C-alpha cells in the first residue's frame, strides 16, 4: 500500500483498502494528495470521510506541515466550486447564479 500511495496508483491503494488493509496517516495523505491533484473529486471526498480510520499514533509534525495545507486547499477549492456551480446548495452564502435557478431557502 505504501509503494502504491507514494506513486499515485489510486486504484491499487483503494483496492487494498477495500480488502481491509488499514490506513496509516502517511498512506492516507499520499492517496488524498494524488486524488486531489488528479481532480478525482469522488475519491477525494471518500478519503476525507475515511480520515477518522487513520491511526492517531501517526499524527506528527510532518502531518501538520504537509497535510494541513493540502486540507485547507481542498476546503478552499470546495467552497469556490460550491459557490460557482450552486446547483442546489445555498447553505450559508447568497446565491449568485440566477441563470440556473431562482433562489429560495429550500435548496439542499
């Protein structure tokens, strides 16, 4: 799993994960970075949901310096994506996309 995560082989990493191989924080982060860089949104989303399965023993300074900036970047781009496309999501930002739909409080 380590080798596949380091080299961006998402399919192999995810198959190993489905077979029950646990995440280390490093393999999770490497896989998340690869998925994000390849613009694989559904995989990125699933990896973010899977974060809680990483062993907490792995949290260290490297995680803070490498993974946190990536996570902030993902959140920033997610916010931009949501506000630009606005298909049915008008949670806490005013809707500016009046071409697609009329704004009402029931989007969700």
